[in-house]
């Protein structure tokens, strides 16, 4: 019912009679975006929390390896398997390495895998989907067939197969994660481009003499970006989970490189004997990161929806 | 109805062809020496050459593809270096373990998720709605292997309620005669209740782990589609005609709301079959997933390839079943075909 | 009429909880409905007319509540009644039918079963007799082959047929009061008449009372005894239908009536005080009128055809099973039509949904390619230029369009100014930001859009303002031909009146020709010089507006005309 308040057109004098010397085209001024962001955060503190966590993860990814108290790779057999203490906040593992340092240092790798794979699939899937939705015809058929074929596999299993076949490396994890997310991006972009292809405003732009390319760039893509942005922050979480899962079963990252999935795998055998901290803290870090990205997705959705900006 | 099933069957053919081509490409075309993979890490150069000609890898690609497909039709997926058995036999022996685990996880998840999602939608804004939202967000954030380990720590190490996470059955228990391969059913058929209890105890934790993982998407979708349906015009009509709440929710809203949920099941299966691999590793479950992981560690390639292919074919079949189920619920699909 | 009303609404206030606090959708209204009486509640969008009816049946959504007042229905206080009591009343004593009949039925349940559900609920039938009674209910609403339709799903029925099923559902238990909420909105005019006639016949036959909720004064006056006019949540006037047109009391009623196009009115009559649609300062000609008409029509359409291939469902399976079906012929949306548009003329293109009028307008606008025929524009066959390449054609700027839905036709991420500037930037001669800005401001003034609004985004504008932006964009390059595709269909009647006047004035000042596509004959009558009537892809009648609408030759045109509700007969 909040539509009721919205339909009332504000009286004309409510807006200051700005001289507006320059053309204000695309977005409203950034100040209003900030105001809107503040409003969103104030309205939903969980979103604020997500943005805070995201900042923390970003900081850890950038500065983590240089600020940690111990060398994440240095083993010290005298201090092996120690429970969390003041000296070792998260305890030590079977080789006496400081788990806190390793968890923080691993942020960069996990975060990079997620960012790069999402950026890759955004370019591939987004472009393919937009073209398929806008032009239809054979492009649509090809993109649809490729997406269907990928979707015919259970995605994690396909990722296993890809990394196993291409070789065990971080680059291939990024690629595999991008490939299994391809159908999702291609489909969303295709559907959005397709409904807008015949929307009134696109037809109107055709009448204004815009070429197809210009229609794509000025009318379709900017209107799809918000949805793609939401998609990206939601898949970030999935990308991290997927990469960690692969390294948990021994694909991609190799020991002793600090990475959350592999650290959980290393700690797994100690769970039954009660040394819970080895697996627990990297797992917790992983969980928090994924949780943060998922919440962020909802926050981004609120932020970019032009209807909600009033 | 038959016509619809026939049509759905036709639509799976391109998927199956796609799956076969992709698995073929993964083994033959991409960089890396396939023969070296198949020969294993310890093989001599001579052995690799032998394997190359034995596998037909020195033939042109189309010829290789034809022989690949021919072998597939015969059910030949190669031989595992680790077990020395044909991959097909290995997979067949281990598939029931995975199926039992996956089904148990899925049923458990649905038993919790459907009522939770429906109640959350019907009582929007109540505590159950909030619980639903927490479950939906937390569930997708939990790495499945991490959940499994946490459960093991709490219920095995701390509380001692669960048996050691080492497979389907206690080492001292004897397996019942194999009928379905599903231990819970086979033990009941053999009236061996002692073993049934043991198998059940072993199954609980891994099944719960999988259930927690698949809970989130089902809950989320149930709640969302139920909310959408409850706001639909035809529900308003039903209410305005004085139908009871039970009739409105049970007959009018529920079946309509199930349509998107059934579609989501496809995605849930995709997640489950993947998560299965991780859960089997955590609980040393003797299914196809842990078989593939062992093969990965040993760089034994034929089992991995067989595993990927089997899972894909299985998944295509599951999607077909989901499509048919959808048609059963929705007359628009059934009648228009 | 009896002294004690069947339904009595007193001092009713309905509130909705919103993020900005409680909003009153209905403010202290009084309405009464006598036994056997038909009452119309008329108002534009946001007037609170639907909310009132939901409050009566108590199906307001969660955020809404009755804040004050009483609703009594044959002695029962509906505000105080408990849920079980209400459930008994709904469907048995008070029934509702809604707009959009297809959505009002459960899509995956047989329509017969849905009627049975209601019958069983109110113990009007037993399991044994339910089917028989449901078929009987379908027979009563004049559905052909009711036994067969019993087993149909809503998607297998047409819109009009679905509305009959909804009526059957509503009347199955012989209620005393029927509330019809915009029952014919979205239906074609001939279907509308059939549905309304049916409702009136069935309710009269049973001595029922009816509340008809509508935005259409004509419909209200033609079918109801009493009319209640609502504006912004308040009842502004209650009068007998026969009185209200002759002697409207409240200024809002007068304005509303005035704005409703009907027989014998002119365009200017639609505006009560005839405010200048174009502000005085803009009246100094922004654009010079075109030089006097050259010889020959502006556009000549010859034998225009548009075919769509039929979807081949299950063809693969059929082929494999050796049962290849014979190839279906392509579907002809437009089946060889010819017409011409003279310079300075407004040609009306009329027909019901699916008649091919929109397809025709899209081809003429060169947004889609015809399958056959010629479109000769000012001597050039523009039909031969593929739609894809037409953007680069010099003719592009000469043919423009105003779209049906003003919201959908504006890019949500462009300001009004950017939307108006788009054609100028692509094809216009105006160079430089300041000149462009000045031109956009001129255009805004020309279409009566306050200049201070042109920096706003579409969602910050009202429907009428968005329509003006769309018009400004269409005329930005001074086109020769503007296609108006139901330009007012999404607007309230008072806004429609203003926009229609604006269009007429602009045409005179800028020397344009219009192709006016509409389903509304009353509007066509006002604006058009000549009219074409289309049915299933072909032209059934053509002539001057007076001829076609005054003395129709074709049976179909007559049908269309008699279907329009006439309040002043």
C-alpha cells in the first residue's frame, strides 16, 4: 500500500527552481545516491552490517598478509596442536602454524578467486545473454544450447570434472567457477534484454533514430545493470563456497598455501579427536564471508532499484 | 499424459548429447596428456604410449568420438587403476550408498522446509516468518563440509550420541543381503532390526548435513511462491466466496504455490549431487562421491570421468521426472504439451 | 424500494498502515443500497471505490483496517462480525466479481470444481448433486455446452467466458447482494455489453441488489438506479442515475461528466473551464506551420499484409512417430488492407483487441516489416526499407509515435529532458547543450509540462505528465505523421480530456497528420476526420467520422456502436 503515497504527484513548487546550467542526464547526483544508501542502511541495519563486514573482508584481503602476527607458512613443531590462547588466538595446527594468521592471510586468495570468477562470468554470460535476448535468432539458440548443456550437469560435479581435466591450478578453479555460473548470468541477462527489447521506451528510442547498438548501450544495458549487480553479489558467495569445496577435496590450491577450504580439510581429521579449532576457524571465516555476500545482494537490490529512490 | 511424457523425453535428448560431448571434450581435447592421466603418475613413457594406442588416442578426433560413444553404449567406462575393477562395476556397487544418503537428505529437507515456508507465508511477520528468513539466509551460507564437521564434533565427540563418522555401517555389523542396495530397506526386508538401527544411526548426521544445505532454497522458494499465490486474484475470489481458510490455503493456494517449488527441486538436486561429494568425504561414506575423490587424489582419471558422466545422466533423468511431476500438477502443461 | 436498506454503510473510514503512518483511503462515507437496487460507485483511480467494497466483504489486505463507522447488512454488523460469520455471508449472501476474470479463477482447477467448492461450502449442494448444480449454474450464465465447460480449465476459455464463469461462481448460492468491481475493464466493448446485460438480467430476475464499481460514468448511468461519486476517499455526490447527468451538483461530478466523451460533445466540451492546455507564453509559434499542402496524400497504404508463422509444437515428436501433421497456414494478423492519410488529416483506426490495428500501426511506423504490400510515404515506398535500417532513413524523423502506456514508454533511467532530447540528439539539427536545453524547455512548454519538472525521472511524474513527455518526444523533430496508439487508454478520464485537447491543438499548430488507433469509438468520434473499422485483419468499413459513426453500413460497426453504454438516452 505504499504505492498510495507514491502516486500522488508532488506539487511542482516542492522542487527548488534550479537553474540547471548543465544537462543532467543519466543518474541523479551522487549526493542523493549517498543519501539513499544511508536511508537503506538506516532502514535495515542488517544491510549495514553486511556492508561493514564487506569492508572488513576487503581490508583483510588487501592488508591481511602484511599485518598478521605470525608467518602463515612457518611451522613450529614445539607449538603444534595448541588450543586457542592469548598467544595464538585461533590456536595452532598439527605443524604448529598460527591459525589466526593463516585465516587472515587466506582472505586474499579466496576473495580474489571469487572476484575474478564473478567478473569473468559477468563479461561472458552477461554479454552472451544480452545479445541472445536482444537479437534472438541463431545467437539465442546457440547461447541457450550452451547454457542448457552446462545446466545438464550437477554444477559442482562439472566444476570437479573441469579442474580435473584442465589441471590442478587456481586459475582453473576461477575458470570452472565462471563456467558453472554461466547459465545463470546468460539467462538473467537474456530474459531482461528480451522483455525490454519490445518495451515502449525502446521502441520510442528506435523512432528517435537510434541504431541497434546504441539501443543496446543506452536503453537496454543500463536498465539491466542493477539486476546484474544483484546477481553478482549473490554469486560471490556461491563462488567462494564452490572454490573452497573444490580445494576441500584436494583440487586447485595445494598445501601449504593458506586457503579456507584446504585448511578445513586439514583440520577435518582432528575433529574426531577433539581438536576442533583447526577446522573451525577457517570454516567460520568462510561462512561469514558467504553470509556477508548474500546479505549484500539483498542490500544492493534495495540500493539500485530506482523505484525505491524517492 | 503419455504424449507429454514422450515430448519431455524428446527434450532430454539434446541434453544427453551435450553431456556426452562435454565429457568427451574434457578428456580428449583439452590440454594435458590424456594417456598420461589414464596411465597414472607412476607410469613409464613406454606404458603411456601403449595406453595411448590402446585408448585409440592416436586416432583422429571423430574416430575417437565414435569409439567413445560405442564404449559408452556398451557400458564401458574404462578401468580404475586404484581398484583394478571396471569403473562401471565400481560405480554400480557404490551408487546405492549415495542414493540412500541423497534421498534421506532431500526428504528430511522437504519435511522441514515445506511446512516452514508455508507457515511463514501464511503468518507473515510472525516469529515463524523470522525463523524462516534466518534459515534461508544461514542455510545457503554454511559450507556443507563445515556443517558436517561441526555436527560430528558436537554429536560424536562432545555428546557421544552418534557413532564414529566412518561409513554406512559399523565394522562389526554384517550387511544384509542386497536387494535394493539401500541399507534401510534391505535390513527391514531381512528383518534384521539390529542392523537397521545401526545403519540408521550412521545415516542421521550425513543426512542432516545435506538437509541443512538444501533447506534454504526450498524454504525460500516455498515462502516466496506461497506469498505470491496468497496475493493472487483467484485467492481473493476464493475468500470472497466464503471458502474456509483451510480450503483456500490447502486446495487453492498450495497446489499453485508448489509449481515454482517443483521447478526449484531441479536446482536443489544439482546442489545435492555436488554437496554429496563433500559430505561423503567428511563421513567416509562409501558412495560414488568419495570414490571420485579417492580417484582424484590418485590421479586415476577413468573413474572421475565415469563419475561426472554418471552424475550428469542421473541429473538429466531427475530433471525429466521433475518435468513430468510439473505436468501432473499443471494442466496448462499437460494439455497444451 | 423498501424503507430499510439491505446494506447500510455509515461514516466508514478505512485506514492503511504505511511506512509514513496511517493513510486514509476512505474517509467517513455513507452509502446505502436498498433491496433490489443497483448502485454504482464511480470514481477515478485512488478514489477509494474498491477499498470500500473490500471493507464490506472484509477482505482488506493485512495493512488495511476499518478505523471508524458501521456496515450493516440486513441487520448484521459486518465490522463487528467474527470471521466464521463473515465466511458464512461471503458467497452465500454477498458475492463479489472482479476485474481481470482470468486471474480471478484458480488456473489449475477445473472451473466446474471451483463452482462446486462454493456450493459445498455453503451447503447448497451435496457431493452427489454438486456436479449437477454446477452445470446448472453454468447454464444460467448462458455458457454454451455447459457439461463440456465444466471440465475446462480457465486457460482454455476466452476472457468473456471466464467472466461468465466468475458470475456463475458468484451467483451459485443465490446471494442477496452482488458487488461487481470493474467487471468489464479490459474486455472488448461488445463483450462488455454482453457481460453487463447478463449481470443485470440475472440480478433483476432474482431481485438482488448490486453494487457496480467503475470508473466509467457512462456504464454506471446506463445500468444503475443510483450513482455514488467518490473522489479521494470521500463521497462527493449521491443521486439517482437519471438525475445526475441532467443536474450534477458537485463540481467534481460536473468535471468528470464533462470529461467523459459522448454523443454530441466536441473536444473542447470535455474541459469544464477550458483551461488553456498550452500556456500563453508558449503560444508564440515555436515551430512554423508547414507550407500549404502539396498534392497527393501523405501516406498511401496498399494491400498491406502481415503474416506470422504458427508455432510448431510437438512437431519433432510427431515426425518421429510418423504422424507428421499437415503444415498449418501462417496466421495473417493483417490481411491485405489499403487506406490513405491525407495531409493534415486525422484518420481513426478502430477495432477490438486482436483485429490487427496495433500490428498495422507498427508497420506504418516502420518498427516491424510487412509481409507484403506497399507503404508509400510522400512518394517513397518506405515499406521496402527494412525496419532495421529505417533508423538511418531521412524519413525516420518524419514519422513518429505516441505510445499507449506512458510509463512503459519512458526509460526509467532517463530524465524527462533526456527522453525529449533523444530524437533531437540523434537526428536533429540543434547543436550545443544550451540550445538543446532551450529546445527541450520549449517543447515542454508546448505540451504543457511545467519546465521545472523536466529534470525528473519518470517515476517522479504523474501519469498525465508522463503522457506529455511522450508527446513532446514525438513532436520534437516536427514530424509530418504521428501515430497515436491508444494514447489515453491508461489515463483517467479527466486527464484523457486534457491530453486529447492538447493533441488536437498541437496538430493544428504544427500541421501534422495523425493516425489515431483506438478501441474507444467515443474518443475517435471527437478527434478523427475519417475512420477505418478493422476486424480480424481486414477493413470492414471506411468513411468520414460522421458517416461511419452516425450511419454505419457494416453490421460489425453497428454492433460496436450499440455496445457503447449511452447514459443520455
